[in-house]
C-alpha cells in the first residue's frame, strides 16, 4: 500500500524543481519544453519553497494552486471551481473564457429585457393576459439579471486580485494561504 510519488510531468517529458534559500534551480530534462511544463515552472517563483503535496487520487505531485476535482477526476492548475452548467472545471486555461461567458449572458439578459419592455410598450392595446405573461417573464429575467451581474462583479474582483473562488472560500484551510493570514 505504499504509493510511489511521481514528479509533475507532461506527455513529452518530466519536470524536476529544487529550490534552496533564495536561489532556484530549474532542471528540465530534454530539449523540448512543453507549455504545461512552463506553466508549472511559473508557479514556483524563485526563492519560494516547493510544496510537496502528492494528489492521493492522481498520484502526481501537485504544483501550488492546483486541486483535484472529484467531478472531472483530474488535477486542475489554478483550480477555481467546477461549473455544473458548463460541465467542466474552471481553472488556468479557461477562467478568462468563463468570465466572457458570464459577460455575454449578462448582455443577452439586458438585451432581452429591453426587447420585452419595447414589446410591452408597442402592444399596449392587446388582451390583458398576454401582458401578464410578458410581465412574469420580465420579472424572471430580472432575477436572472441580478444573479448574473453579481456573478460577473464577483469574478471580476477575483481576476483583479489574482484569486480563485476556491482560494477565497477556503483560505484558512489551504496551507500556503493560511501562513500568509497568520503572518498578517
């Protein structure tokens, strides 16, 4: 039952990182460095200690800000959250696209609300029950718009402060963030 630890690796090569004091030595076997390897190297700034946490599910050494997603069954770099509407993890590669998705949904909601209001103003001399249906749809759309605006503002704040949802919510339980909070 002894699990073997593996270094963070990609399909084309492995990555070995050793950090001593204020100097960092980066040793990348092979001549071709993949973009994934570059991303992992960038997560270890010079002078910082290497986090030696091995994922118990994937059995790989996780770089900082990585987390295993139980829904996707894989480790995600800079894990933000698992989006049930998109059916994917939001993390390093798609957080910007997720923000644009929320922005587009908000813009679509505003545009639909403007069309509803224009329709109600133009056809005021119709049967009253059609107006009630439109007003109920407009109220539902208003709740969706409020939710989307709050979500857009929240994720804009996270992007501007270089945080993830997971780090903001669990900051006291994450070892590298709890040390920062204790020192402040």
